[in-house]
C-alpha cells in the first residue's frame, strides 16, 4: 500500500478524518499499459473483416444542398458502400435527453450528415467505405454536390441582427423563464434572464462603477487523439460501437435515436481515450459508420484527421460580454449586471446557461441582473470544454473587479476576501451556497510563498483571478465481485479520462478496508454494467466514487450475514470494522472470509448506484507573474500558483495534475489560442502548427495548492476537481499584463499582436 502523505487537515474544520487509502498516491492501475503502449485507443481497434471510411465535407460555411450525386463513388473499384443523410431515418423535431443535455434530434442527425443545408466549412455531407483508406478518400472526392452558396454569419452580434441570414428555419427564440418561443425564425435560440434585488438602487448606492465590453474567440479542447469510431451492424441487427468517448451510454442513446433502433440492440465498447475535456460526448462518425457497415455487411472504421477535428467538431464558443459592477466607498459590491451572447455554432446549444450562472458566482452581490443569449453562427456546433461557459464569464467579471480595486486603491486579494461568496450566499440565479471554500483558496494564495515574494524586474506584473464551477451528480453504477483470493474486481461505467479508475478504486478500498492494489478496476461496455452518465461535469470521482462506496456497504452487509450463518450466531452480534468481520468470539480479515466463503455458497457480488445531487461546487484562485516584451507584445509566464478547494483529495497526485492541466489550458486560451476565420468562413489555422497550444517550453512549473473543505454532500467530502482550473487563468493573466505594462486587454487571446497594439496606442 502507498504511504500516507501526511496528516490531512481540512481547512475550516478541526481535523480531517484519518484515512488509510484516501490521501495516498498508489500507482495507477492502468499505468503500465499506457506507458508501454499496450493500451488500446480508438484507432488501435481492429475487427475481423474491417474496412475503412472517409467523409466528404463541405467547402462552404453556409449553403443549401441542391443535389448529391454518388454514382461515380459507388462505381469506383474497391468501394463497398456510400452513405448520405438519405440513409438516416428522418428524426423530426423530437427533443431527447442524451447525456449531454437536451438535443433536438433533427439537429444532431443533420450535424452528422447534412440534409438540406451545410452550416460550417467541414460539415459532413457524405461518407464512403472501401477496402482501404486511400480508395475511400479518392472515391469521396468523386461525389458531386451542387450547392447554393449563402452568405455566412460569423460574428455573434451580427448574427443577432434582424437582417442576418437565418441558419435554421426551425429555430425560434425560447424565453427560458417562461418556455415561450418566438413567432419567426431566428439565430437566437434562447434568451435567459436572472435577477436579484433592486439593480437601479444598487448602482445608485455605488461610489465607483465600471462598465466594460469583452470579446473571446472560439477555441478547441486540443485533445491529442482525434475522433474515431469502429462500428459493426451485424446480420442479426445488433450494432456494436468501439469508440473513445466520455459517455458510452450517451453514445448508445444517440445511436439508438438517430438510427431508429431499440436501445437494447446497441452496445458501446469504450476504447482508451486520448483526451476529451468535454469534446468527446457528441457522436460525429459512428452513425455514418453504422450505415456504411449495414450496407457493406462488415465492420467500418472512420478516423478524423486534425483538420477535420478542428473544423468539424465542437469547440467552445466565442462570446461577447458586457459587464457593469459597482462598489461603495468601503469596497463592498452593491450591484452587478451582465449581458452575454455566446456562439452556439451551426445548431443551438452553447453553454450560455452555465455562463450566466457562473458570471458573478464568486461574489456576494445584493443586487444583480444577468441576461444571456444562445446564438447560431456559421461555425461547428459548440461542445463542452472544461467548465463550459465559465472561463469567458470569469475573464470579463474578474477584469472589471481588478479595475474596481484600482479605483479603490485596494489590494485585489483583500477585495475578494471582503466580497467573497460563502456558505449562505445567494447567487443572482437563485442558488444558495452550502459549505464552500472560496475564502480558503484566497487565504492559501495570500499566505503562499509566491504571493509574499516581490517582483523586481522591469515590465513584470502579478495578477490574481478566481473562478467557480458547479460540478455535477447524475447517475452512476458499479459492480464489485469478490475473488477467491480476497481481491475485488470493480466494474465501472465511467470512462477514464483523468485517473478515475484508481480514484474510484481507492474509495471502494477505503470503505471495505483493503489496499488500493487489491482492487482491480475495469471500465466495461454498456451491456456489462448499470447505466452511468457521462464522464464530465467533474462528476466521476464524486458520483461514481459514491456508487463504489455503496457497493462496499452492500458487500459488508452480505459478509456479515454470511459470516453469521457460517459461525451459527445471530447477525446482530456480527459487525464489519476496518477490513475485518468480527463475531462474539472470533474474527476474520476480509481476505480470510473471502477464501472461506468461496468454498461454499453463492458468490459475493456487491452492487452500488448513485443519483445524488449534492456535488458542492468548487472554487479556485490563481496567481501569476508575467514579463511583457514591450517591443513585440509577447507575454512570458515567470511563475504560476493555483489554489483549489477539492473537498477531499482522494489521490493528491491526480488532483495536482488536474489543477496543472486545467491551468495550462486556461493559459493557452488566454494568450494564444483562437480559431482564425476568413470572410468566407474558412478556418485558416486548422492544424497544431498554426493553432497554437502551449508546450512545456512556454510554461514554468504550475504550483498546485490543495485546499480541503470537505463537501457535506459526499461520504468522503469529495468535490470535483477537473473543471475549475481552466476558469481563472485568462483573468489573472490580464491583471498581470496590466500591472506589467499598464494596458488593459478586453479581448482573448491576449496574443503578441493584440498586446503590442494596445502598447502602441498607449504611446501615441
């Protein structure tokens, strides 16, 4: 068993529980396979008789499809099948809950294979399956599509104008507060309003008021592994899908709905996943591969290239945000107002709801209003990306907060401590916080060695920013099977994108009294475990961990009952404590009783499910030092510290890794990353050379400060970790840039050309 790091003391409480497994750093169960290259990722899947698919994509950002002629492709030697949207059932206007929120099936189907219109360059139009990939690609190029090219709309504000081209004639503006919809087609899919208190009075009571406008660019999750799907539509009607996904059950639901087949006829087998961050929930290839497989009678595999990934899968939205905030002479916030418009891409579904709930989440504000819009533009349909919607919002709010601090002459950390959300704070959207740890993260930063080390160089600056994410609960299931040697096989439905196999196994081990190494976790297919929601929303360690805890309790009850029967005593006289079953005059360890019970009687199988919804929410505060080159505008990061409340750190190394990884992605969002479109709606940087993600050469070591304020809504106090770290970086970087060279940045990314532009404006 790994050694315990140290006595772990939760912030804000007398002393944390003393755990034996939780808080240690065991080697991850899947580590050997991954470092030796034996782990099977999506493109490693090979099925007997498999052929290969290629997708024809639109060269236009907005166009009507007049006709599709596939005859030349079908006649090409080596081609086994061709598919278009005509091969997919007509989905109608049905709305389905498919694990990632409500989805209009017509939009999901059309996003996989365009029906009457293409809505972004790279939109899938047809697919070909052939004996090899080269034949498939050449045959796809022979498909003749007649387009009526339409003007694209790429800017979220222009898309909201009455004169803008309408992308989807079936979209009407939904008023979220009433459920009513507009009477004419619109690019605005949803309008959200949250209000609290008396906004007019709040601003009247303010001594200082700051109002600013912000723009953020479309950015991608940047996962290394591209999308891939291998599908066999068998002669008996059973469909098997092998794919790297964040939600096998979500894929199963999407496939059943899109193909009009019973749910029981679809099995999804998870491959290892080479990064997802929210971008591998929707299906992009599997429906087309399924149609091709049905036609060809053999398995079909389709793999995207990098350009397809960037041009045709869901990025996070660009946005326009206007923030207005007021404070009194003592530095207390009196009012705040936000107007937010988020790009949805070609079909509705931006994270505007989450953004609107997160925008002022870090502050106790007595009077506020938030107005948000979900807006369709000619870009790929957006998808989740680590705390979807929150990073855009925090960049805007935290920058205005920094300006208020400047006007007040108040240290930013002190301002935040004065106005920080606490237990009992009511957000503008109506939610009242339970026990939370924002103040503790601020104090951790304030007490850090980094914060207390002064900067001395020229053109150097320090910035701070805070961020929030709700986290999610939802449904999870696990099954625990006791082996005759006392080890336990743990079957999980949560796909592992961040070390969750081990984190869940550790919670089970803690509950049952074993070492983490005695648990053998496995992520299995949809036929082998109970329904489990997606790996996203920072929910898995919380929710699937809770299911594992319940499975352990179930096993303990069975062991007590079986031991009482074995010992011929009353079950009330038998208990299970600290890995042993204890009777009136004897006791046995878990392994001893497992061996004994394996010799006779039924197997020991524990079942655990979870549908709890008290994930607690989580906060983080980041501190960054930068140096700005005044001649080029280039920003170098000198030092970075991130403090985050994780409730209870199950595996501290994983927690640190999540904090560091999220911070790096937030840094990329803040300084470099953006989709660059020309006027025709063509993405001009659809590769990792021109779409600039940070590398190890761009970054210092990210110092992660783990703060533990246990979540009362979990048996071990867990809060999700993975999403919060991406939220504060752009705002903290903006403050640091301002403190280094005296310019404010209101647009992301804060790339060298933009920073230099502001520097030259300042000098002129």
